[in-house]
C-alpha cells in the first residue's frame, strides 16, 4: 500500500505534514494537484517550506495537474464562472488528476485527506471513495489545533488554499487580493465579465466584484490588516 497525503497547502494539510515529520502520522508521498490558479503565496509556501520538509524526511513530493488548460482558462473559454453550487475545481482539476497519478504510479494507493475535527460531514461525502482516511478527525484535532501544531514547529501559518477566483472568497479577502495582487484581481473581474450569464451570475453572490470591494467593513478604518481581518 502506498499512502498519499493529498496536499491542499492550507492549514490542515500542512499540519499533517508536520505530524509526519514528528512521526505521528505516516505517508509515503505528498501529492499536490495544481489548478494553475492558486495564490502566489501558496506556490511560495510549497517551494520554500513544503518541498524542503519532504526532502528532510525522505517523502516524495509530486505536483500533478489536469492535462491541457488551467482552471482559469477552462472557465474563460467556456464563458462560465465557478459557483457555490457548481465548481469544477474539485472533481476535474483536483480529484481526477490525483487519482489518475495514483493509479498510474502506485499499487493499492491510500489517500490521507486533511479534514479536521468539526468537518465530519464533509468527510462522509468522501467516504464514498475507496481507500481514504482522515487522520486529523481520528486524532481529534480541529482547525485551531492544526494552527498550533504549525506554530509550535516554528512555521508560518499558510493562507487558505484555493483559487484567486474562488466563489467562497469573503469580502475582506477580495479586498486583500485587490491590494496585494491587483493583477489577479483584474483577472478575476475579466473572468466574471466574460461569463455568458453576467451580471446574473457573479463570483461573489449578489453583486459584481467592483461593487463588492466598495462594501464598508471594519478593516477599512485601518491602514494595515489586523488580526480581525486575517485572510482565511
């Protein structure tokens, strides 16, 4: 059996990697499915922290992706956008490439998924898949516990994994994207406007991005981001 950590590069999966370094969980491969649309901070975290940790403990790191175009290009060419009801990233650009690589390269693969305590309902949906385990749930570790594991090991907390045009993005995070990566924010706007059902469908429920960022929030009264407005 080949045990594979499905790396999202967010808090939960990074905590699992630290637990592997500490000998508290076991897996042979760290597998990251790249949609091509992650935030630059996620790619930087993988290069500067994840890969060195894998090398340190002798665990193979593999980046895989869907054949052909990126997730962004797929949506743009189809003139659609991801929605909370239907997002193609999970099945076509995450699960399918992961399973394809595992089938082609491993005998009897078993995936470790980083759902934590409190996410049991999400895990139930994945139970329909063969050979899937949820170590954080089994260990009783919640999201705060994951953050503490990362801090105690001396690593920075990663930003929430996900594409820069994710429909689950909160208002403060859209503002963060516009401030930190204006080029990506403009790409998100272009994707939204390109949708054949715009402005009926938008990336943020109920309003186009130009209007979303005008919403007044507590963070608008501060020159710098505070802990209340931590990007999640």
